[in-house]
C-alpha cells in the first residue's frame, strides 16, 4: 500500500512538474527600440518589469543584440512594433528572437502591435508579397507565436505557420466614442470606401447607429494590374518546321496589324455619399491612417453634405510627414488613433490628434498565453466583420 502511495505521489509530482515546464518556469519580456513607451505601459499594468538587453547598431549599420539575463526554459515575449525605421525594427526583432532561441528559451512570442508590410499582402503586377516573406523570416528566427492588432487584411494570418492572435482595438475606440463624443447618438459611421463597409457596419451595430459609404473615386491614372505584359501573346518564333503553325502565326500577325490599338480612357466615377449625414456627426472609421489627404477630401465632402462635426478614427496612425499642417487646415475636428505606434510627439504638436491606450489588451494577451489560458475572452462582443 505504501509503495502504491509513493508511486502515485511520484506520478503526481511528475505531472505537476510537466505542467510547470509546459507553462514555463518564468517569463521574460524584452523590447526593441521601435516603441519602448508601449512596452513600459504593458509591463507596468502587468506588475512586471522589462528584461535587460542591449539593442543597438555597429559601425557599418548592422544591428547588434545582447541579452543580459538568462532566458533558459522561460516564455520570452518580445515587444516590437513596425515604427520608425521599419527595416531596422524588423532586424532587431529577428536577431532578438534568434538570440533567445539559441539561449534555450521555452517559447518566443512576438508582440507586434503594428505588423509592418501588412499593406503589401497581395501580388501586384510583377511584384511580390513581402508580408509573406516577413512571416517566414519571423518563424525561421525562432518565433513560436505572434500577437498583433488589427491586421490590414485578415488573410495575412494564413502567411504564418505558427499561431497568431489578431487582437481588436474596437472595444477601446467604441468606449472613446461613448465617453468623449457629446451627442454621439446623433452620429453616423462613415466608410471611406466600400472595402471598409464591414468594419464600419460592426462599429455601427454595436453603437446602434447608421452608416454612410463614400462611393466613387477620382480619375484613374497609370497602368492597371492587368496591363503589365503578362496577358500579351508570346513572341513569334524565328524558325518553324510546321506549316500549320506558320499559317496560324501569319493570320495572327495580319489581324494584329489590321486591328488598331484600343483607346484606353480614364474612367471617372462620381464621388458620392451613400447615406444621410445632414445635421449629424460623421465618424470616419478605418484600420490605418497613413496619408491624411484622402481623409481630408472625405471630410470636405461630408461637410458639404451637412455634417456639422467630423472625426477620423483608426487603430494605427502611420502619419505622413506633412500631416500636421494639412490636418490643421482641414474640416476634421479630431483624429483618434491608438498607441500601437509612437504618435505622442505628433499629438503634442497638434491638438486634433487624440490617443487611445490599448496596452491593457496587449498585456492581458501576454498574461493569458504565459498561463496557458484561452484568448477567446479578448474577442468577446467582437463580430466577424470587425
């Protein structure tokens, strides 16, 4: 009997140890130089502290990383956003991950609030898909899991062969609307173009508001995706041994010479607002604000249609260099973005830019992954269209 008890106790201890190893004997959180402010906010709200590491550059512009503490058997979280010098930020993330991998870390989780190259996720003409390349590089460096927020296209998750959690900032932005926009019940959620209609609809349904869609575009310029030479016929062969092939080639050549080149006209689609915005607050919702000029043009159109106050709202604020002057002169009353990117300096220079903190959601994601808890709680009340 004592032998059985001793055996059961040994098995229980082994199981407990296995579970402890599975969870990791500890946690280590590091950050690069892209956005240390959000890393500080995350660890502060978690009641933790950042790990010690040196991330810098050497003489020829190479990135160097030195991890100053042991990560053996730990769950390592690397917080690095696609901000500033994007390519440098990527190399910092990859080298930090590889350094932890070679130091026997149990798991390496990349926390990337804004995933760079996410707009280059489709094949264009004879181009490539850099976002897929980035996903492969991250996996090869040793990353086992990715936490990000509001990807430009949800299909990007398919580029990764490791688990990826695409968190949503919409609960924080909806809370901002309810608490900081007076008379928001008289607002209408606006889609800048039809592609964002699903996101806008998810916001409107949770707020109980109507939607409006900007339809149309300015005249198209340049080549289309199909006018890249891939659809052209193959060049004629210099020599041929088939009389039938020669006859077909001559027929095609004579037809091509007789048929004039089609005239390509620039198609102008009238820009129009589908929906009623007269006498209402217009809230333009998108996933990212990079060039401010399209938002300014939409704001002017909404103003002409009777909207008396205009907000622009997005998760990521990748503002262009000339955004401040253009924004100050525009009809936009406020631009609301989250702190997935370092925009605090711009907010100090322009009173129209407001920042919503999402570090609480990222910190909770880190805690849940470290403890082996479900992430579904972070997606509650988030519809599929968001």
